C-alpha cells in the first residue's frame, strides 16, 4: 500500500448505506486515505435481518480466520463493519491480540442493535442515540458515539416537503404512507398495504421491495386493482420519497428508521417492535395520520463518522 488505508467489510453492497456514505465521507475528509472493501466471509443476513443461532457462530469463526490476512493485505489502520458476524469476529480477535488495529462497529439496526455490539470493539458508531444504552451494556469499555455520515447525504441535507410531494405526484390533501421492507422485502408487506389503504380513504401507499424482484411481482399482482397503492423495487428516489411521506411503516428495522426520522416522518415499527399485528398497526397508523407531523431530528449537530474512524485509526484527531 502506498498510503494509509481503512478496511470496510459491509453486510451488504459497499455502494449502499452505511458503508457507501461512510467511505465517501472518509475520502472527503482525507484524500490520502484509501478506503478498501472486502466481502464478509460466510453466510450473511440481509440488512436488518438475523442469522440463525447456528449460522452466526459459523460466519463469525470464518471471519476471524480471514480478517488478519485481509488487514495485512490492505495495510489497514482500522477495520469497520456493520455485519454482526464480522463484528463478533473483530471483537474476539481484539481481545485475544489476533488483530492489532482498531475495530469499528456500525450500529444501524433498529430491530436489534445489540447484534452489532461486542465487547472488545474499540469504537461503536451509532445511527441512533437511542442505541447507546444497549451498546454500553454489551461493551462498557468501548467508545460509543452517535454520528452523522452513515446515510445518503440527501437525507442530511433535507428538502422541502411540498416540493417533494409535487415531484412524485402526491395529490394535495392526500397523506402518503410508505411501507419499507428493506433490501429483502421482509415482513408482512401485503398486510401492511391493506391496513394502510383502509386507514384513510385518501391515502396513497408505496411499498418498497428493495432487491427482491419475486416479492415485488407478488405484491404488484396482489394489489393490481388498488389504484392508490404502488409496489416498487430498487429506486434512487427514496430520499425524495421520504421527504414527501407522512408515515413510514418499517418492517425490517434497518437504517430507514433513521432516514425517515431525520426528515420529520412518523415511524411505526411493524412486526419487530411496536405494532405486533395488523390491528395494532391499524390503530397506530390512524393515530399517526391524525397527529401533527413530528419535528425533523436533523443530524448536523452530531460528530462525523469519518472523523471518528480516522481518529481511532490514528490518522486524524477527533474534532472538538
């Protein structure tokens, strides 16, 4: 390696959050630092999903065997991951002395933040300050910081709601409900769609199916006669869509919760926390649609994830 480097081992594609935005931020903060990516060894869960009790230890052991070689190959000054198996492996290696560079865990899963925390990790970067108590219980000696820079910058920049609604064609006076199933379209999306349509006769509903083309086709067929509902696959317009949204129904528990709250969108967890069944979802959705829109949380006041990673790697001081 010519210069210093940071190794990122993402749970999913390095192009998407949180790995993609973090990598771009590191490069923007210090152009001399090379950001390298490596595939996560062994079986992986989808973003927001969980590996089985058998698969997680297997994946963790596989990662522990390969990580020291990857660190040497890339000359890394720090290793970063949001993959629970890799995080567990990094923690084991740090405790045993098998990996001598700092380990950074990205804690982004609203459904199970403890899965991305481990004793032995040097730095836990949180997408949501609410994760702090969980992470601190798991790893009391780690530095734990809620940061910005783990989501698409368009979420952090903000946008004008009415302009966003016009751009995506939401009729005036119609609430917009977005149902988000993560990259794998997990959860009871059909049930959530039916509940959302019934909650308000004027509501427009969008179901986001990520990369699951089979589930997308099923939902499009299921709601073929529902003029007020659209099921869509991969799209680069999610920031604009959430800017126009009144309520997000989240079935996967990933970064979409942070992305929505940063836009001032009401969030309902369905199936993993909060609303446990369709009746509970209906009650929560009706209440959310009748309540004032929440204040946008905003991320500008938080420390930069890139600065924190560079600091723990010994490449930049933590900003005051």
